[in-house]
C-alpha cells in the first residue's frame, strides 16, 4: 500500500511538472522579437527628408514595439506555469511522507523548468522593448523641440530680420537657419538608425540592459562641449531668438545621445 501511495504521488508530481512545462513552451524557446521586418522601418528613416517624416517613422517603430510588447506579455503570462509546478511540489512535500530522494528528483525537474523560464523569459524582452519605446519617444520629443525652435527663428528672421554679430560669427556660427536645420535632420536620422540598431542587437543578445559604452562616453563629451558652446552664445549680443535657436542646436546633440542611452 505504501509503495502504491509512493508511485501515485510520484506520478502526480511528475505529471504536474510536465504539465507546467507543456503549458509554457514560449518561455523556454522564446525567439528575439524583430523590430524591423523586411527593413521597412530602416528604409522609412533613410527616406525621411525632414523632422516631420522622421517623427512619423519613429512613431511607426513605436507602434511595432507596442505590438511586440502585447505578444510577449502573453508569453510572460504563460511562463508562470513553472512557478505553479514548483508550488505543487512544495504542497506535496508538506502533505506527504514521501522519501526525500523522490522529492529531490521531482523538485529538480521543477527547478530546472523555473530556471530555464527565467533564462529565456519574455520578461527580459518586455524590459528591452519598453526601453526602446521610451528611446524613440525621447527622440521624437527632442526633434519636436528643434522643429519648434527652427520655425520660431525663421519666422522672426522673415518679420524683423537678424544678423550674426561679429563675436558670434567668430565662433563659427551663421544666421542661415536652414543650414542648421538640414544638419540637424541628418543628426536626427542617424540617431533613429542607431536606436533601431541598438534595440535589435540587444533583443538578439537577450542580455545587457546597460547602454553601450561608446554612447555613454559620447554623452559625457557632448554634454561638456555643449555647455561651453552655449555659454559662449549667451555672452554674445546676437538676436535673442537666434541665440535660442543656436543653443537648442547644441543641446540637441546631447539630447539625441541621452535618448539612445535609454535603450
């Protein structure tokens, strides 16, 4: 009778663990989500000729990220099967007098499932996807700020006109707002492409949540340089609207890198 009880309980434990495994295959073999199918997002960014087009491309990528978040959240819900199986083992241990070797064996199966679920858990993907979504949102906000500043500068120039004073000109600046804007579009485009690249690389690797070292170093350097340049602009006698635009230009370099560091 005792042997029969032992066999029945062992069968129950193993079948419980087995069920939890079968109920959550996605948590064992989750494949890295793909942000850019057929390079559609990449091509849209490359083709963007102004800030509005870049923002639209950024929003498109964020929409794709939200789709993947929804899909991986379902996988995350199913991955709870491993913890459920472990809970059954604990309950069985408390209610029975089964030999310890049997419980250890069954417990190993449950613990292995939990460990594999955590190693390849969709939770890590959700973290990375959320970071990427925040990064593209940050890029959009920085670009909107630049667009507003450029619009204001151009409007002021058409209405009252402004000229670059000699002291500002000596620092390498001009009053050609369009030239600065074109340069900013290029910088923003590169930031979007870099964000897309870093995001996918991290999803593929399934590791490191820290920003790449080169981004961190560039961010520190850019912040120091922008601080010195903006101080010099403030001390000139140039038109205030033009100075505001030039300062925004300098700050944007740091803003774009800061957005990338969120991934």
